[in-house]
């Protein structure tokens, strides 16, 4: 199992971060922007990010598919707000599997997710607020996933 680095919360609260599942240690890795790239600054089981956009680098995903070896190519990016003891209603269960889809999905419904107001991680499980949207062209405050007609 890979080493677990404790996050220095005071150094990163309120800053842009990336979050992704670390398959080596089972936790979520938090990356912060350094002058030339993004660097892992800690691993967490609980946290809250705000104004989160989800990214998948398709060229790297294709390499994962051909080589059958996972590498970091998908993440959520937003502002680190704090630990998940904040009282935020987050009922949407998020999932991503590069072998099954090229995007982040709501578990169960398979709705595509590209943005949410809050990502809440509790006990190493990722949940989103109900304003999660699946259309990059729309305003996230006006188009709500649960009101969208299914077709």
C-alpha cells in the first residue's frame, strides 16, 4: 500500500484543488497547483469542495483502455472548503469507471455529471449536491438534473 500523506488543511483551505481516487492507498488524493504542475498535498477520507467541475482527459483514458493499466486522467476540481462535518445535503452518489464510460456518472441513473455546487466526501464515499448538472452549455443554477426530461 502506498504512503498516506496527511493534508495540511490550513495551507489549502479556500484554494483551488483537484481530487481523485488514489488506487494505491484507497483514499482520495488532493492536488494543489504548483508553479509548473499539480502536486499531491495530501490524502483524505472526508472533505468538501465547492464549485466542482469534473474532467476526463480522453487521450489518457484511451491509453488506459489499450494498456489495461490505470493512471490519473479524471478528477474533480474546485475550492477546498473543509472537512465533511459541514451540514450539506448531498444525495447524489458519484461514480467513474474508465472501462465503462468516458464521463463521471450518477450511480444508479447513469446521468452524466460535469458540475456541482458541492462535492462532499464522507468516510471515503463521494456525494454531490442535487444541483449537479450534465450539460456544459447551461447555467448550473437554472438546469437541475432531477427536473430534466428523460429521453
